[in-house]
């Protein structure tokens, strides 16, 4: 590992089935020799160390239990965000935790929010394009009678299995893909994108292409059509916003505490009527819409509105911190970034489109 860092200039490592590397007496131990050695090594302690927090042994799923200094692939984030956006009931609380970097899993022993490596898709499973185009896996080409590959995909074909000429289905798929990507980029923690998702690469519904050394698993960067280019541009815009807005990438976990003396709270959750969320609101299994206002130490504010309902929903823009009006940054329904539109005053009502996310930046009049 030192050789790869010092000679090959590798920035870090992601360890597959990493629970195996931390087992001591058959249990995961933060003091296991390999994990401790990496953190004590004068070279390796300065690079990125990412664990896939499970293996094939007993009590194998150990997300959140690796020691400080390690980041972990957050499979629970993947499952919760997939379920929320396809409209499953009772997912609001879990989704909110994921958006805030899964503090319930990682905020211990001095760990930072970057420890949660958030992802919607990975090398195993559906691509983002296929996640919204198939209800079932289609692995017949792998030669195992479609028995291989994961069965719990939490995918939704939006009304037609596979490619379709139905404009309504294709419009819904495009909206969901943008909402999933925006949720990932705007979540606290470390976003991980699957190569090709930014240009809507498809594997024809195959969720286990490890054995396919052909066009099914290749990515031709030169063959990008108009819709793929549009999604690439939208993804670039989301990443630029994350880079430019401190509230979207904070190192510490957010728990509703003031960012400074007399400053706004770092995170506040809102109902569609503009009022703060209460415990009973989180317990409503039918609720699929929420707003969250984020503030950084510079007292800048970002507002995210999410609506996983199948219908448009009126949402009253809340009053938060110094924000007297809200300027639109991103709209996943229309696929636009920072449109040239007038800001909307706090307290005004906006229409939040179905299956969409709106992002705003707060500012003084």
C-alpha cells in the first residue's frame, strides 16, 4: 500500500468486504491489527481509507462500526433513498437521516460527516438509468438462468419494463434520475457516483455484469446523445453548487444547533405549510414531502424541498435565519440550474412538482 501511495501517487484505497479485515475472534474490532496499522502508518494515515462494511461471515453488516479515520460505503443510505423516491411509505425519517450524513451511524468517537460514503448505485446492481427503467433484474445473458445478482433492488420502471416510446414514462424517469442525483450531491457526507451514471449508461436491466466483457459493461464516452448530454450538464451543475455552497458540504454533523452567537440553527426541518416538523409529523407513514434549511458558519442558508408524492404539492417557503427571500438554485422537474428568475419572498407559497427536488439559496432583499 505504501508503494502505491509513494511511487504510484494513489490517493487512497477502497477495501472490498472489509469487515473481514477487522475481525478479531470472529467479531469486528476497531482495534484489529490491520485497521490499527493503517491509521498508525506514517504514510497511510494521510490517505483515504474506505471500507465496504460487510463480508460473508456471521454478523457481517457493520456499517458505522469502523474506527475514526475510516470512511464506509453506506448501503443503508442507498436503500432508503431508492425507496423514498419510488414512493414507498414510511421512508421520511430514514431519508432525512441519510441526507444529514447518517449521524445515527457515524457520529461517535469523534468521526466526521465525510465518514459516510453516500451512493445510489455502485458497480454491483443497477445503473441509475436502469434503476428507473426496470422492476426486475434481467441477467439471462450471464448464463445462470437469471438466478445471479441481487433481488432487493428497490427499483421502479415508472410504468413500462425497459425502453419505451411512452413520453409520459420517459419524462417521469428523467425527473426521478435528476432527483436521485440531486439528493446524492446535496447530502452531507461523501458522494460516490458510479461511472457512467452522469451520461445515463444502461446495462439493459442486468444487475450483475461482472462476467460481461463486452458492450453491456463498457462505456463509450464518444457515443453520447442529446438526452445524455443534458443529464451530464445537469450533473455538472449540481456538483458546482456543492463545491460553491459551504452549507452543502460541512465537516461536522448537524444537530439543530446555532452556527454562531445569535445565528440560525445549522439544520431545521419544515412541513409543506412552512411550519417546523414535529415528532408526530415524522411518524406519519404517508408523508413523502419535507423541507430542510441548512446553514453554514458564514450564516449562509440553503433550502431543499423534496416531494416524492405522485402529485404536485404547494409548499410555503419558511423564514430561516437572515433569509428574507429565496433564489432558486436547482429544479429537478425542469432539469435546470440557477435559472434567471426572480427570487421568492419568505412566506410565499410555491408549487413543488411531484417526484422532484427544489434547491434555494437564502438572501437578504
